[in-house]
C-alpha cells in the first residue's frame, strides 16, 4: 500500500513540476532538485517556521500549495528522492548530490518532529545539521565562573553582579537606532573591502518585539534583506556590532546574496532558491555569521571602534571598558552552557524551571533572559548548536595552517559561495 502511494504521489508531483509521469528514463539532478524544492515548500505549508527564505519561481510555490501534501506524503517522497539521488553519487555532481541527500535527511527528521516523534538531542542535531555538539560537565563552566568571580568580586550572587555590571553598558533606547546603523555601516564597509557583492545589494532595518530571538535576517531575494532587531531587552553596546556582522556583513545577508548569485543564478541549482531553516545550511549560516564578527573586526579593532565611536554615540562612560571586554571574553567561554541546558531540557532530563536555573547559574543570564532562551529551545530545539559549534568549525577551517588575514577572507568567501557541510569543514 505504501509503495503504491509513493508511486502515485511521485507521479503527481512530477507532473505538477512540469515533467511527465515516471518512466524508464532516469531523471537528471536538475529534475530531482526541482522536486526537492517543491517538497520543502510543501513542508513550509505545514510548518510555518520551516522555510526561512525562498527566491525561486512562484509557480513552484503554487504547485506545493495545490498538492496539499501531508507529512506522510512528504516523507514518502523524500525517501523516494533520496533513493534516486543515491544512484547518481558516482556522477560528476557528487558534491551537489550529497548536499541534496543531506537536506532530504534533515527534512525527514523535521517531519518526525512535527509528528511529535522526538529523537534524542544529539541524534536530532546530527540529522538536521550534520553535527552534534560536545558535552561539557559543570566543572568546565565552573572554572570559567571562578575567573569571572575574581574579575567582579562581591557578596551578591555572581549572576546578579555580572548583570548589574553589564547594565552600565546598555545603549539607551532612544539611541539604539543610531548606534546600530553605525555598527551596520562599519560591518558593511569592512566586508565590501574584501568581498564583492552584487551591485544592487541592500537591506532594511526594522525594530520588533515579542520574539524568541534578539535579531533575524529575512532574505527577500535579489540581494535584499529585511533585518529585524528585537527590542524586548536593552541592547548592550557590544551587541550592535554582533548583530550588524552576524545578520548583515559578512553574515547572513552576505551569505544569502552570494549563494543566490553563485549557485542559483550562475549555476542554475534550483535547490539554492530555498533556505530550509532546519537543514545543514544553518550550521554554515550561523557559524559563519558568528565567526564573521571577529573576521571583520580582528584583534583589538572592534574594541577600538566601539570605544571610540559607539560609546560616545550612546553616551556611555568608557572608563570601565577594559574590564567590560575582559568580562565578555570570559562569558564567551560559557556559550556551550546553552547547549547543555537545551540538551537536558529537550531530552526531558530537567524541567523548564531547572533549565532556567541552569542558565542563571552557568550562563549567568538573568531569569527573564533565561526564560526567553527556553522559548527559543521550544521553538528551534537543537538549532542552538549552530551558533557556537558552527563558529568553532568555521574558525578552524578558515584559520588552519596559521593563515594570514587575506587567506582567511578568501577561505571564508569560498564557504559562503559554494555548497559546504560540517564534514567539509572538518577536512
């Protein structure tokens, strides 16, 4: 019965994509890629967070809507497409074919999640993003906490001391736009000096609230992005450059514009017209977005820019800036605490409240921000690994062999311009 349904749906989809019913002639990679795109768009009709961006033909989106495929239908078709692609692994397009297979495996896992069939955290992450994060125990984080305790001594709980100190470096609400725009301009200037982007590339900034994230890039196609900044919480002075580089230059906006130009428009690879959020592409996107911050502002250049330009613009006192940046450096070592909280929470080993407590203790979040992180875990699950593990993998690949700054930019640009997976970064 399932076999008959697979043939029936495959025939329907192939016809809908402008082809003919299945025959003895083997489909090309281009034909299978088009079918794959329709499947992802059909998944987006069921899971509204699944398709992050689409810049392909509207006819494919219309067909995905018209077919009204169920989760089971999509799963059957994904299995069929995977089998057909595996037969082509010996062809010249091996890298492209492997990338499509990895995307289809991620789609299968996302189907399971939507059906409430949850896999263990690490298994889910491996299927979706092609990697799983290291597992750190409390002693790993405690050693960093001890250093922070020395940096900010006092009698209050450490998280309270840290958050009180960080409040001194928050940008006043009426200055956020000016500070963020200045940071974006600097990120863009530094990136365009190293990477050639389409001449008409552009972005729009929008301030929003009631979101589980602090910033988001919505790629609209034709080298244009909508960059949203969540104003639920105050913006630390250092967050402006973080968001400007991560969401814009040389982060998500740059990545999406290059993929569209190099792979979709130049090569005609239709699968790069769509960005499924829960796919191996996200590890590269988030990892390159985070690594791009320090690539654009290497060594002490970021501190100098923020202290000399952004601090005065925000009306902040820079006399404690050295201690602030020393704190930020130590806090970066706690980034994997979020992964640990997500892993244990999503695996059912700890409750929501215990996850909040863990983030307060080991990530030094205040309780309100920790609760927001749990909202992120609920919405995006194992996606959290992409930010820190992705960054570490990108950094190791770009910096291998003690590469100079020009070589780093070259390798970084290559990552943004071709199909790359976590396994490619580990080579």
